[in-house]
C-alpha cells in the first residue's frame, strides 16, 4: 500500500470518530503526517504535484460525501483540506519568489 493510499484510509477511519473535535483533530494529524513523510525528497516539484493530486482527490471525495449527507466525513475532509492549503502554499511560495 502506498503512502497516499494509507493516508486515504486513515481519513476514512477518522470519519468514525465520536465527536467533531476528535474527527477534525485526527484528520489534521493524519494529513500533517502524510505531508511530512515525503518532505525530504529533493524533487520538490514532484512532491507538490503529488500533493495537489491528492488534494484534488479529497475535494472530489468531499463533494461526494456532501451530496450523500455524510457530515462527519465532510468535516474530516474540510480539516484535511485546510492543512493541505497551508502546506502547498508554503511549498509553492519559495518557488514563486
């Protein structure tokens, strides 16, 4: 199982948490862990592309869950997307400068 696949399964598991606080905290921790794992790779452009692809997948899954009314999983995806926004901005910023 790849790092990305493992991360996606952990996000699904986070959606089963008993409270909003626990679900979103778990999503943030899992997202940070996922993003840190590949951070040392010297090919920053490849990492950024992978992160953006994963982020797009989460946006898609969030839309599916919102349409089906699964608010717990939507909360998880929203928390994950907030972390992604911070990380991708920090990775892209030096390249833009």
